[in-house]
C-alpha cells in the first residue's frame, strides 16, 4: 500500500495527465497449492482438513476478482494509491497516509534492491 502511494506521487509529479493507476489489492485466502513445499501442510493434517478447505478458502477464480476489478472496471478509473479487498476500497494503516514514510520506504527499497535511482526517477 505504501509503495502504491509513493509510486502514485512519482507518476503524478512526472506527468500530471497520466492515466496510469497503482493500487494494492488482497486476493483473500485462496485455495491454491502454493503451500505444497511447506512440510507443515503435508501428511495427515492436510488429509484431515482438505475436505473442508472449500468452506474457508476462496477458489482461484474468486481470488482473481479484485485484481480483475482494478484492471478492468470503470468504477476505479483514476483511483490510485489505495488498497482494495473484495472489490472494494478498504481502510489502511495510518502509515500509508504518511507520505514521507511511504517515500522513505520506496527509497529504501530501491537501495536495498541495488537499483539505480537515477534510472527510476
Ligand atoms: C526519496 O528520494 C528522492 C530522490 O529520488 C528524494 O527527492 C526524496 O526526498 C526522498 N524521500 C525520502 C522521504 O527520503
């Protein structure tokens, strides 16, 4: 979310007329086989809970809906630097409202990843 805020500011400063938007989204808890390499999810426990997963987890199709909504819906046209879950904007931690903190995290990330700052500005 903080990166979405910082990147929105950069994009708007670079080109105030840009139609590019950047938002953060949570897909929800989706039943994928992402945990197949996590030993805690193998064996008898997995066999025991797997018949009930559908009740607590979203399908991959359902999990894609918020990302698709942000990419395709006219309802979010021009909205940038926000956080979405279940196809709706949600409130965020107060740090995401602190533009200086968002920029500091963005700057730190560029440095920590060894990226060339001048190429990104
Ligand atoms: C982040 O880096 C930019 C230059 O790329 C600088 O202008 C800005 O002051 C920095 N912001 C923070 C909070 O460090």
